[in-house]
């Protein structure tokens, strides 16, 4: 049996392999997509505009993404991962009480939103303009946040933590309320102070925990 020919190592350019360069271009397109989608809206955005923002040709766009839809999904996934990471860090640092856990969740979520309005518009506003073929992206994110909340059910909802069905419904309802308040806050251009938003929702979470 003949030996398989050895694959040639990829050429390096300025110390980077081909795979590293492609990964870098993809990151630039995701960053550019976030800015363009948030600035002029998902529907108005074009591949050409995104490429101009990224400083890349359309050839490199299609190297990583099949369409504008594919790029938006990647941008939105980046936003969801960012929120998830912030929630995880805040929960790990919070005291082990329902109030501290609830405040940590709300503080991390609304802190990320206020810190970066472009990110906030993609996460909460532009995702709703995708249409029926891509609305699963938003539904999956809401389900993911509900799962995160359910995972802390023992601390947040001790009276319900053993009732999986009721906890699941409660978590879905609370996530819906939090996201809706956040959406209105972004649309109002952050008119109310963040702490006022957090305190209002904290009352809701603590009432549910009781």
C-alpha cells in the first residue's frame, strides 16, 4: 500500500498561517457587521457596506459567510455569548442569597447593554427584523437565557426549585419581562437610570422568589 503524501504546510505571511489570517478576517467581518447592522439596520445593510467597514473585498466575505443572513447569525451569536459570559462572571462573584444572585444577573445584563449601544441594538432590536425564516435565532437565545435562570432556581426560587414544570414557566416569564424592559430602555435611548431599571426588576424577581 502506498504511503499517503504528506500535506504541505500552509504558507505563513507576517508570522500568521492561512487559517489564522482567515480567522482574523472573519473576526473583522463580525465586528463590521455588528456596527453596520446596529447603525443602519439589518434590512438596509448590504454585503458591500459591511466589507467596506471591515476593509475587505467581497471575496473575503464569501470565504467565511454564505450570505448576509449567515453573518447576522454569527454577529448575534457573538452578542449572546458576550451576555452569557458576563452573567456567569457576575453570578460566581455574588453572595449566595436570592437577592444577591438576582442583582448580579440584572447588573451584568443591563451593564453590558448600557456599555455598548451598538451591541444592544443588535441583541434586542435588529434580531426582531429577520423575518419568519430566521426567527428561530431569537427563540433559541430566549430559551438559552431561560435555561440559565433555571440553573439557579435553587437559590432564586427555593419553593419552586423541585417543581420543574413551574420553574420552567416562571423562568420563561421572567426572561420575557427582563428582555422586554431592556428593549424599551434601548429604544428610549437609556432615558431612565440603569439602577432604577434594576431595582424595578429586582422587585419582580424577589416577589417570584417568595
